[in-house]
C-alpha cells in the first residue's frame, strides 16, 4: 500500500474556511455500496440524515472537548516559539509540537506569555523523535485556560474568533482534552438530536482526545513503515452495553466520525475499553463493531482518508471524492459530510 494511492487534487476554494450559519445547513453525500467498485452517490442536505436512520440504530458520538492548545512564547535566547499540545501526559506534563527557528534543547526553558502580560516558564524534558515532552509549573488545563489559544487546523487561514470558540465544539462536547474537533459531530444541533431520539435512534458516546498528530503528514511512501500517533480513548460501560443490545436486536452501530470509529475498533481489537491507541486502519482492515460511518471529507494522503478507504473501498472513495469536487462540496473541518455503510449493512 503506497502513500500516493491516497492523493487527490482539491481546488483551494473548496476548503471551508468558516462554519455555515447553522450546524445542520451542510450538505450530505450518501454513498450506497452495491458490491465491488460500484457505488451510487446521492446528493442530500444534512437534515436528510433523519431519513437514513431507523429505530433501533445506535449513533456513537465522540464527546471530547477541544482545549485552547496553542501557546506562544520565547526561548531564553529571545527567539519566538510556538507550542501545540499533542496530548496531555500528566497533571503538569504534555507532549507538544514545537515551531521555532531552532528547537530548544532538552533541559532548556521556554517562557510562554499571554495578552495580559503574564509569563510562565516551561521546561523541555524529553523528545521521542516526533514530539517534545514539556513540564509546566502548574496544572495543564488551568494554565491553558489563561495562556492558550484555540488551535484551528492549519488549512483554516483566519485567526480564531468568538464564532470559532462556539462552532469548533460539538454540542455533545464535555470531556476536555482534544486539540482538534471530532468534525463529523459539528453538523448536529440539539434539535436534530431530539428528532433522532423521537425516531427511536439511540445515542451513546465515547471519548477520544484528538491529537495534533492527526494533521501530521504521512512521510513514508510505504505505509507499512508509517508510525501512527497515539491518542487517549475511553468507552464507558453503558456504551458497550448499548452496542451489545443494538447488535442483538438487529440495529446498526453508526460511528459519528473517524475518531468514534477508531475508539470502537480499538476496543474490539484489544478488549481494552480505555488507554492509548495507535490503531492504523488501512484497506484490508476487518471491522468488528461499526456498521455505518458519518464523516467529513479528509485531506489528501491522510490517515483518515486511508481509514474511510478501508471502510468503503479505495475505488469507491476515490470516485466519491471526485463526485464531491465536481459538485462543489465543502471540504475538511468546517465542510460537508458523507454517510456510508459497509456492504452487508446498506439496507435500510
């Protein structure tokens, strides 16, 4: 499996830079798999998700909450430095990505600052070959509330504002720890969640704290050599029970987003309902839990594009993306969505 197999050309104007007026205003591409590489594409509005659900189905959301994970500061030599939290590893420790003209050495100090004029020392304590481990002088979450900035993805070109603070969170977000939103969940508002409930569609949640590694480019052409980043996840007992009940009664387990899917399939693969996962899903992967997937459109050569290609077939996804580009769907975090089910679960 080669990295170049997952490339495509996307016009810049199709990269959504801002959220739409309402969460449910987005479009929805339904992909109906008919066997082999023969998929049917149906252009819908997101509110049509109601017609794609049936009583007894289970929607599984990721309830992670995006934290203000971007920090600005200076090295002791005076040079500017930016820290982006990758994942929090302790009460006062975290793994980070660093942007600087020259990365500070282990044992050195970086002084972060905020617009109020406060400054705090951050100690560089380790490096794993990809990310840097740092120690803060106080609790990480408390510090980020005072010094952090909302970490919009690198392809969104404006500085985060008040609208982003609200719309780059899902309405089910409650457990802080993510540095990127589980974007499939951004399309739901409270009203449509209630409508789904009224239809008899059950709802459950997992937590997977999306790390900055989700935006790290895959650099190995041979995908067997790629090292997937770790992300922390947890699945509560009530969600596992809901999945068992759904499967027993003939309903479908529908992952809202690739992060929910990775958490569920990590549990199925290991039997562990919490911990860190670096599950790398590529074509040929055998799915054990998830029947259907609601997801946004993903970056070229990304591990998320590989995941959806594993779910629906490489040629089907390649054709779906070309259809979406031709129909001018909006791409990436603030963009539109697609809905697809594995072949044996396409009948509604």
